[in-house]
C-alpha cells in the first residue's frame, strides 16, 4: 500500500490522514477476537479507568498475542510510515488498543504525542507516526479523536504533565495554545466505520471526548519511530516505550486472515 | 410563524425539530448583550459548575431582564408551541440559558424533561415543549444536544434522581433503556449556527457532552406548558417552575430589535 500524491500533500498540510476501508470486516473481526482475553489480564500494561476500573488502554499487545504480533508488521501500516518518513529502519515504539467503553469511557485531554516521547523517553525529534485502526465504528457519539488541522506546522507546543484528570499520565497543552491553534486550523472529528485507518504525526494536537453513547469504541494504535531517532531515557517501562530497536520487517498483505484460517 | 405539514410530520415522527436561521444575527446579538451581567449575579437562580464555579444555567431570566421578558412572548417561540399543542393557553414554566464554557462546560446526562416535571412538580401529562435558541454557533465540538430519534414514542422511561455527576439535580434514565432506544431510533446531534431554534417534547431522550473546545456554547431555553396541565406540587422553587399561570400573550415579530433600537 502506497499513499498517492494527493494523500501525501494532505498529510503534509493537515498533519493527518483518515483512510476508510483499509482493513476489511473479516480482518477487523480477527483483531477483535483476542481482546476480551487481553483486557481481562491483570498486568501493568493494562491501564484502567479511575472511576469504573474498566481497561482504558491495553499495551504491549504484540508481545501478548500472536495476531497483534503480526499486525505490527502489517504492510498496510508499515509501508505508508516508511514512505512518509523516507526511512526503512523503523522500530515498534508502542502498541495498544485504546478502549472507550459505552457510557463510561473517559476523555483524553488536548495533547500531542511528542511531548511525552521527548520528556519521558528522550526521543530527539518529532518523527514518530501514530497509525490507528478502528476496531469499532467510530461516530460523533462514542468518543472520536479530534484533530486540530495543521497544528503540526507550528512545532511542539508548551506542555505540562497532567496526572489529575484521568488515570493515564499525559503531557497536555494549555487552553490558550489550543484556542489559538484551533482558530487557525479548525477542528476535525476523525470518524468512520470499523477498518478505517488514521495516520498522524508526533506534533499534531489532538484530544477525544468521553463516550456517552451505548456503543463501545476500540481503536488500535501502533507508534513507529526511526531507529536513528530512538529513545535516550528509560524512564517509562518497556510496555510504554519498547526497548527493542530491531527494524520492523513487513509480512504479507494477507497475514491476518491467512494465519486465522490456518 | 407556522410550522408546515412536513415539519409537523417530522416533529411527530422524530420528537424534535432543528430549524436553522429562525433568529437573525442582530436578534442574537440583542439576546447576548445582558448575559454577562445576568451570569455575574449572585442568586440561587444561577447554578454553577461544581469544578469551576462558572454559571452552568441561569434561570428566571424573564423576571431578571427586559429583553428576556420580551423573548418569552416572542411569536416565533410561542406560535409553533400553540400550533403543536392545539392549545392557546400556555404558561411560562421555565426560562434559562444553559452555558457550556469553553474547555470546562460539563455534561448533561441522558434524561427527558417530563421525569423532572412529573416527579418534582407534579405535572400530570408530558405535554410541555422545550424551545431553544442557539446564542452561539453549536458544533460537534462544543457540547451539542444529542437526541434519541423517536424515543418520545415509547412514552416516559424509568428515571432516577442523579445528584452526583453534575451540580444540577436531574432525573436520569438508566443505560439499558438508553441503549435500547438508541438502537431503535439512532442518535442525532443538534448543531447549527447561532439563531438556530430547536423544539422538542417532554419525553424525548436527550443528553449533551462536555465542551472540550475553545468556544463557548450558550443556548436559551423556554419551557411552555398548557395551563390545563399545570404543576400540582411546589417542591422546587419558582425559578425552576414558575407559579404564574397567566397564559402567555405574544408580542410583535420585531419585539427584540424594536425595543433594542428604542
């Protein structure tokens, strides 16, 4: 899978791509199958909501499940990342499913990923890409990502660690900066059916609201970062920033369904 | 202003109407002008957010300000209500502006108004109409109302008093009921530019999310109820359910701008 010129231009201008229909319903079903088991595990890699105790984010999935071990090497994730970065040597930095349960899934405040990657992990440059796959239909109502269009162009914004508003510590951006950049670029709601893919960069401002709807919202996220831009601090545990710098090698395009059939 | 047949059919089917462009930018400006003063008043009719202390809802505005005294008699609000109810004798039950401040305005949980009107005020039948005017542009991002289409057809749902999740006590509907009715009718986001009007009935299930955006969201709300269906309990104060049963008499269509010019 290669991005066409229009998609590359849009990514450069907007800071994100929303690509519907990249993964088939059958592939999404394969990806959903292990989730109940993974979410049921007692592990520090499962972060739970403060109020309900439900799993909010389940990390290190490629080390905990064979299907996700294949998914991080999927060509439809890795090849666009290689293409955008112009670098074939990317390592698997983080692998998770963010879940917002019906009626109870909580907010992610305004942030950009590089603030955490730089402050906590000592990543030198904002090159990492965040690749999402919707595992449920994502609508206006069940907690979609909000992007501030073009906010990546202004570079890293000031950020401060928020350990108060949710159970997951996050380097967040102050309201004045969000307001200024939202006035410049506008907000975009990233919605689409299950199987939709998102790509966004390390300095794009984003957030997502609570899920008030009766429908779960699960999104897979893979962060790939150039080996040449690797972490320099080991402050966070391996499940939040993996230490293994082996460049990711792609599998075949049918790697999910072929293995599931076997 | 009269609703046409198509609008009446939609209201009967969906349980709500979203009517853009009913109030002009000049009229909206007249309505915005007194708000800073009204929101600044120390009165039990101003309900404040638990976390920030900002005013969440400012009630009894027609008794506190001349412009709002005219607004509750505005023909574009009263005439459609008379038409829908087939009853000319309606009283002003509640008059407020609900404000969701940028970044901090909080959720309204899933509810329908009749649960409160019946339990707290002893209103016999679910006839009251809630008439809204957007005083700011309402978008996907700043806390729009969510309606469950057609949920009014199932009649009053079971409800329980919630005094925990927000500062405003509200009779709310349980998750199972919301899920069932949402599956039947689907959710609708009530968005539109300032000046948009909403009409919805007393048993329509609705909610609205927190405002994570950098833009305030203020909505005027007038509840009109037939005198023949008046309150039978005086449990809540006058500012939450007015005692004055005088049928509302309409003013001229230019009542807002003419008075402002004078």
